[in-house]
């Protein structure tokens, strides 16, 4: 496939040029490979402009700028983002619901401490609460507050070179703590199960604190920052880089001081749900994107990009008459543990749940050093593979390379997947490292993160790749109009 390079916004990586021009309307929707009953080619695409998607991103940025430079759940910035999206949808004629739910807000009241305090004293650098930069360690969201001073005891660690990502089972089972000394600080490695499971197991085993360190492969070396569950962890929990974890594992007899100062309080926020007035209510095709940012910044790629692309598709589809009921969702509190989408699915009556024929997820669709990634449907419920194939056909029809990405539960499709609903979606990469092969396919820079501003204050409108944003918004439009007209979605 022929490519030539073009430069995106100032400060961005060089990205592979594609066949979709940025200054004109997106192609597709009413797909050429959709069922005969689907709307004709270009019906929606002709009205979607890349500039319109960017206008939504600029609005999210201005909201953040006016509200402490964040759009995190529980902040005025999130509420303003919610009201903007809901207002646009209502004006377009959708039936809009603001679904309230409670969650635990979280903040660090002061900077955490991690240090070896016995012979050969070492003090590790804390990541600031705004995460403007990732240092040696960071307090995990929903960590308990307190201080521990004890040996850091390794729990089923796997430090050998060549370990594949996400294969360490350190701390995932109660049996891992069979020889654990109560009162020690548990030293655990990232992998396989969630940080919350690891921390809960450690707390049950009597640990006075928990240190979870990264795995060590490319893209998994920096301080580990996955959130814990909303409730239940009473002891301090931090995530560290692989280097810090390896250092602590090599000194099991040295005393470690761990201190966190956190606050978690009940708060209320909302999901935004928009539904088409027309369409068969027994066949609901659904798509979603999380609307909240982390507290560190405006969250324009994560996930203003998915939210903006989905919003523009919804606005343009408002002028169509879908055969099936179309439902769009903007989730709250995703960054605090997928709280909004979990609440939505868990509170659906069984009859309503059975009517949702598929759920498409769009979380980070414009990473500056992007790769086009389609969720691997082979790991999802029945129908997920067909969704993957539909996205693949779209990219193939545009002469664009694409890769698979795992359904690893890190975004809002997780609750739908567990409920047995067919899932799929698009992703352009987060903190992971672009490979040399991906550089050949998509341009950009190998050996660098897909998004160097992931969960940081620099995730602003300068952190968007317009090519990826345009292409992926087109793919969203194509999929949604195809499924809106399908006799039997998602097949």
C-alpha cells in the first residue's frame, strides 16, 4: 500500500497518510457491504465533517480550561461536559436520559512516601496527584490512607527476562500468600488479574501495605496506575515502575516505609443515554464512549476523542429513520473503575438486556502515535467476531492496515461482555509501545508510546491525530448505520 507522510498538529508524530481527506466529509455509512435494506451509500457520511468532530473536542477543552483543567467525574468539568453532550442530543431530537449513580470520589490530600529506611537508605520519587509526569511510584486510586513500616515481602514474583505481558499471576490467588508474614508490606507484580484483586488478597492475608510494580516489557515499565475498587481497601496501595519493584525484590530484609494520605467520599454523577425515537425496540443497537477524564487533565484523547466522534455520528444519524432502535451512551466515572457502564448494565431488567443485540465501544480513537486496532471478537460473546469482521471490511475497503487488540476488560465493553452481549469497537493505543511492524503499517515512531500523554496533564487538543480521528469516526458511522438497518444484527 502506497503511503506518504504528513505532519499532524504541532508537536505530533509523523503519521501515515490515508485515503480519507481531512478537510472534506468522511466516506462510508450506508456501507457498500451492508444488507440491501441499508440506507444508500454516503447518506450520513456526506454530512459528517472532520472539522465538526474537532469542534466538539475544542468544546471539551474549553470546559476543562474553565473548570480546573479537568473533566473528571464528580467535578464541575464533568458536569459541563455532560450538559453539553445532552443539550446537543436533545436539539437533534433524541430521547435523552441522564442516569444518576453514586460513586466514591477520590483525592490525595498530600504527596505519598515510599522509601527504604534501613541500611542503604533510598527514597523513591512520588508521582504528583496531577500526574503531570510519572515518577517512580503513584498512589493507586481508592488506596486506603495510612502508614506502614515493615519488610516488603515478594508474593509469587516472576522477574526472569522474556516474560510475556499480562502472564504474571502474582497475588491473584489466596494461595500466593500461604507463607506471607502478617504485618509485612506485600510486593506484588502486575499481570493476569486486576490490581483490586491483588490488593484485596494482600489485605486479607494481613499485609500492612501493598506495592504493585509493573511487568518490565516495553510499554509496561513505568509506574503502574490502575485504579482499585471503590470500597474495601483500607491499607495504603501504590503502583511502581518495574525498576523499583525489582530493586525492592532484591532487598527482602530491608525495611520499607510506605505512606499515603487519601480521601474517598460518596458523590453522584450521571451517564448520558440517548435513544432514537424510531426503530424496533426489540432490536437495540448500542454504542458508547466514556465522557470523563482523569483528574490530571482535560482528557481530550482519553476520551474526548471517542466521545466527540460518537456525538457527531449521533447528530448526523438523527436525520435518518433506523429500522432498529439506536442507543448511544456517554459513560461517567470510567476512569474510576468503569463505574458508570457497570451500573447501567447491572440495573437493566433481564427483558431490556435481551433486547440489546450489540454494544460498540470507542475509547481513545485519535492517539498521536496511533495504530488502527479492532477488538478481537474471537474472545467475546456470540456475534462479536462478526462485529470485528465488519470493522475489518471497512478498513480494507479504504486500503488501510489494521491490527487486533485484546478484549482485556480495560474499558466499558466489559460489563456488556459479561452479560453475554456481542461487543466490539476501535482503539488507537494508550501507554503501550508502538512496534517496528506497526510503524511500517501506520507510520509514526516505533519504540514510543501510542499516546505519550496518557493520563497526564498534556492530554489536550494538541494530543490528537486528526487522521486517526477522521478515519475512526467514519468507521463508527459505517458500523452504526449498517447495524441500524440490519435485519439480524450483528450478523
